[in-house]
């Protein structure tokens, strides 16, 4: 009888197999359960066999983060494709879709957006970042956004905002977005940061159950926050 595998040699595994098992461990047991040893055990191989595909655990986790961002972006893109060509409607649908995805995929959300090892620099190069940036670009093109005057922006923040503004303009240029660059001034940049901070803050508090008071229906507070954002933007 021919043996199905060479004696003494671990079976071959693919990067897809590794990420599949890592995701199962993440979803089932949390981020702490995702180790090379645990993944190898589930696949019936030794841990060194995984180094064919990933140099380290952090390399694997970064691969998972990219995959999860792509999943999120695909879900949001499919949703807004069914909506009317209304930039405000699409933008707020993305905000709601982000919350829904986070609540349905708490393990994935934790790894991508709430993990100490997560590197969010250059996030506009990721699929989710591009979706969010494109929606913001459509808003800026279609509406006169109500932005704070430069003088109300804390002086200590202006250098950081100017650097972020430069990164945004580069990302917009690379994405092929068509809107006047002059609309992306320091006030708009400041508003974008505040908008993301409020969206991310609400979602993170809800995912981890950290609201300061018990809420029978957290979605009501989230919807009220979006309505307040809309008023701040001038809708």
C-alpha cells in the first residue's frame, strides 16, 4: 500500500488553511487563543511548518487584519450598491454597516480596531479605508459641509492635522476621487477626525459593553449620534 504522506514529514498546509483555523480560534476563544502552536495543533502539523507562509505570529495577524478589512469593505460595498445615488444616505449607511459588522464579528473587530498590536497607519490603503474615503469624497463633492473655522481648532493639533491632510490628499489622488482639493482644508480634516472618533467610540463602547449606564436599546443612542453628526455637517 502506498503511504498517503512521506514518513516523518508534516502534511503540507496552505496560507488559507492557516488563516481559516486562526479565525476559528479567534471567533471561538478570543485573540489570546490565536497562537502558532494552537494553529499547528489544529492542523496536525508542527509550528515550524507554518513559517513557510508567515514569518511570525504578528505577520499572520496582519494578514488576518487585511482579510477582515476586505470582508468588511465587500459587505459595505454590496450594501451601498443597492442605495440611491445620495452621498449622505450612503455615508450614513456605511456608518451603520460598520456598527452592524462590529457587533456581528466582535473577534474580528477586536483584532483589527481594538488590538494593541494593530497598526492603523496607512489605513486608507486598505479596502475599508478606501470605502470610507470614497464616501467622504462624495459628501464633499455634493454638499457644502459646515466646517469649523481654523481659529477654533486647538493650535496644538494643527501640525498633526496638516500632516493628516497631506495623507488624505495623496490617498484621494491615488483613488481617482474627483472633487476640488481646496475643499479638503484644515477645518474639513478636523471634522473628519472628530466624526471618526465619535463613530468609533460609540461602536467600541457597545461592542465591549462599556457604556457608563445600562441601555435597553443602544441602537437608539447610536442613531441619535448619527443625527447629531448630520446636523454638525450641515444636513
